[in-house]
């Protein structure tokens, strides 16, 4: 399958390429060297409305995954960390869109699309790293929801996040695995 970029996609690509060259590239070395969260780059992406690229229009987005990939590619040419800010913003979006309740989608997705909210994803555990199949954290259903039990050692964006999605294994009443879910 081949893709031909639309005029709008080429326009966004040109914009992102210019911004990457003029605003991001001069900061890239300092971002890497200082190893600090690049809040200025987050604000730049937010101001440009780029967080909305892959989101469906009903949640404030443009609905274009291809355009989102183009943006990451263009920023990645000059600064991996700036491109990664987009990916990190989109990860909780994808999980909530695929498995969240309608209330969660309405409450969280527009804020992720606009950059007003930031999510965190907690998968990594001491014994398995980021190997999702090795997750030991469990979630047990109670009358009030779920009780999670386990240990995580990393949660991307957790220090600035408005919410954290935590991966845990679930079981039915007979102890049969229901898979891994995000809470």
C-alpha cells in the first residue's frame, strides 16, 4: 500500500519541518545534555495544536494518524525528545479510546488532544522491565471497583501527569486469567 500525502498533510509537514529547524534544533543539544523535561517544547507543541493530530474529531482532533507520524518523524530528525513528547501524549489516548468508558473518553480525551491534560503509563516492573507479558501486578474486583497489588518501577510522565494508567493482570472469580488491563 502506498500513501500520497494530501495538500493539508504536506502543509503540516512543511510547518513542522520549519518549526523543528528553527525552534527545536537550537534547543536539542541542551535538552539532551541537561536531561530535564523540555516544558518549553511541550508548550510549543501545544500551541501548534499538534497533540490533536491522531485524535478523532469528536474529541478535538483531526483524526489523521499518518499526519501524526509525519510530525514525529520531522521532530525526530532534529530532537528525539520533542518527537517523543507527542508519542507520550498519544499513548494514554489510544488506551482510553480503545478500552475506556464513554465517561472517561469525554473527561480525558479532549484535554489530551489540547495538551491541557497529561497522562502517564505505568507498565515497568522490577522482575520484567517493560515486558508486558511478565507483569505480576494484579487487579482484584471489589464492590467499590478494583484493588491493585504489585510493584512498578517506572511510570513515564508520572511527575507531571494528571492521571496514571496502571497495567495489571485480572482474573475471574475462579482464578482464570482475563488478561492485562489498564486502570
